[in-house]
């Protein structure tokens, strides 16, 4: 694995399977600001709260020429259930091989209940209309996070 992306870098194009059953690539969002949030797992409490917060502010992101996508290592069946259950208006991308997670440097050694495992470190990235990484939030705490991301979207 090479160096992880940092603020100011142009994000290389990538393609993943999406919850709409299609392949989606970064280039599909050219000319828009893009919020990419990486989260550990569908249906877990923190990930559900975060995804529903992004859902509730989705209109405001749209008004500010921004799209939102979520990425986790879950498969498409899990994503489809998550989208349906919580009426998420944006795509969830399936990074089962964690190639995109590694590109952003969010696939890390984690620990929970004394167990160590590889997984996603909850993180969000904001790309500008040219595909440049404008802002990053790593090791995100869910409370108030989406409002903070929305303020950043409005400021670029």
C-alpha cells in the first residue's frame, strides 16, 4: 500500500458496487462536491445514527452542490437492507476488498471488547468539484458530525 491521501491531493478514480445494483465510480461525481463517509458496519447503532443524520441533511447537501456516499466493507445485500430500512436517499458502496478504504487510510487495526481485528475507522472526506481532497475527519465521533461536514461543504 502506498501513502494515504492527504488534504490537497487529487483523489484517484475508483469504482465499487453500489446499493442501486450498479458500479459507481468517483468520476461519476465530477463537477460536484462529494462527501464520502466510511463506516464500520450496516445496522450497528453508531453507523445507523450517522447514516440517518446524513439522510436528514441530504437536501441541504444537495442545495450546496454536494452528493453523499457511504462506504463500508458490507456486501450489497446488507447495503440494500440498510438503505431500505432507513430510507437512505444516497448510495452505499460495497468495499469488500477494502481497496478504497486502504486508499484513504481508514482500514486499520481496531479493538473492541478486548478483541483485535482489521476494520474501518469511522472517517469522512470532502472532495471539491475538481476531485481534490478539501477536508478530512478521521476517528469521527457521530454526535454533531454531519452538521460540521455540512458547514465545511458550504465554506468551499
